[in-house]
């Protein structure tokens, strides 16, 4: 029991330090690693070595994937590719299902672009569609936000799911994570859309709501500011080609050897490695550069991407250090045996991630910290297989979206840009993320019954 009390105390420290005292998650996780190490009585000579090896081990492979994915996302964001993606979806679906169209736009854009940035970029498009189609701005905002949120928490190369997959030993099997993540995220997005439709006749009641009626001009000006928008092929290729290659690489590595073991296998296995696939995506994104001095523009985009990636890398590394400390103790075996007896299995990662998310606000921190926490006990709760680890990532992702409220930056982005009051945003956006998380977890549980 003392093992569990120590763990609960360390988790409480993480929550209080990040939520109440606003300490950076990187430093919080490093301090938590030291606290856990001393509390569990690890040899003092091994503590620093365990922490540094855990930090470097997770970044040795996943670090490059996070950096490359973030740089590609930055180029897509700055080039107007997100607007092109949105236009394509609108042309395909037409105007018959406005909230579903908005959700699908968010679902696609948030695979390469962070959900916060995606909402800012697409906000004027969302409002323009709401005005033209005579649809409530609140319902369109929730549909966009939940579509963005779905792939943000489930589908690599978004950094949170990548980091969780790395902590759980899936760094060479991201294709399977993408396969399952796309499926689970679709159900989460659909749940968000259905909830958004409840607000079809509700108008925003926050400060400046009347200004939303004038945002058709704002969207037109935004498109003009990007200059000539990239073609659909150029816009989609940098992210969907790497995803396709990663998935093909995973298929090639199936035990049944569907492509044999000759030259085709060697090619797909090489191109399907996430680092190689994303390097190809980075080269494809070069066609999106617009200035006359493309070398300088490319360097600027890399710098901007690195600024975004740096805190994620540090948090991911710190999560790896925390996980390494826990792996060096007996807590994994003890909790695994106890939880197996209780029979909650796949629900445990969801509950932990939901508690961390709701307490401190960051989905990425919840994904990283929870995956590091549960990694040592997967074997004891029957989730050590590849599919078991993938479903654990999905369960953590479901928890990491439950719930978005006032301590989450995304909540405030949605609230302020949609001109909703805080009370209205809690009813619309926060409840939507709760429904998304529960729906996704229910699906993960059903998948675990079939696949494990």
C-alpha cells in the first residue's frame, strides 16, 4: 500500500505544481522523477543515470519525428494550405451538412496543425459559413473545435500521440497507431458534431458577439493575405504522403509478409519508418514556399517550428525520465496485479489521463505523463501486445480530451474567437469534450473486447 500512496503523492505534486503554481510541466516532471526515486528508495548513485537515460531514450527516436512533424505543420499553417484543405472539403460536401462539414475540416487540418492554431486560422471561414448558411455560430464553433480536438489527441504526427506511443514502445509501429487513431478520432469527432447540433438555434452571448455578422469580409481578406493559395495536391501531400508511407511500412512488416521479403519489402520498410516518411513530407512541403528567397523562408519556417517543438520535446523527455524511474521500482508490478484483480484494465489509463487533463489543462502533458506512468504495468494488466499498447494510447487520448475547461488554452481560444460567454462555453465546448472522451473510451473498450 505504501507504494500506491507514494505514487498518489507524486501525482498530486504534478497536479498542484502545474495547475495551482503554474510551474512548467518540464520542470514539474523532472522534480517528480527525483521525488519518486528518493521516495521509492532507489540507490542514489543510479538516480541521475536513470533519469538521463530515460530522457534521452525517448527523444532518441521520437524527438526527430516531433520536430519534423512540427516544421511541416508550421509550413502548412503559414502557406495557407489549411484554407485550401477547407475549401476542398466544402466543395466535396457542399452546404447540406454545415456542422459536419466544419467538423471534417477541423479533423483533417488538425493532423498536421495544432488545434489552437487550426481554430484561429479557420475561425473566419467558420463564421463566414455560418453567416452564409444561416447556421448558429455556436454550433459551428463547437463542430470545428471538436473536429480539431479529435485528431489532436489521437492521430500522429501530432506530438502528444507520438510521445505516448514512444513511451509505450510503439515508436517503430506508428502505422498501427495512425490506423486505429483515425478510426477512434472519427467517432469522437462525430460525437462532438452531434452535440454541436443541439445549439443550432443558439447565438453567442459573449462580448462582441454582434461583430460576428461582419466576418465575411474578414475571411475574404484573410484569403487575400495568403496571396495565391496552394493547389489541393500541394496542400495535402506533405502530411498525407508520410501517413500513407508509414501505414504501408506497417503493412509490409505484418507477420504474414503481404509484400514478401524482397526489394519491395526493403523499399516500403525504409520509406515507412516515421523519420524517413516525414523527411519526404518536409521535402514535399518545399513547394508551398512563396517568397523569392525560398532558402531564407525555409530557414524561417524551421526556426518557427523549432520554437513550437522545443517545449514539447522537453516535456516528452521529462515524461520519459519519469517513466524510467517508475520502471526501476516495483510499482508497475504491484499496480498491475492489483488492477488485474479489479478488472478495470483498459479503463485505468483513461481515468488517470482524464484526472491529469482536467486538473492541469494540457492534453499533451496528460498524454506524456500518463503513458510514462502506465508503461511499466502493461504486462501485468494484459496490454503488453502491440494492439494492447495501441489501445492504451487510445485510452490515454480519450482521457486527455476529458475535459477542456478554463485551465486549457484551447478552451479560451474557442471561447474568445467564438464570442461565447464562459457560462455558454462550459455548456457547449466543455460538455462536448466530455462527451467526446466518454464516446472514444467506450469505443476503445469495445475494440479491446474484440482485438485482445
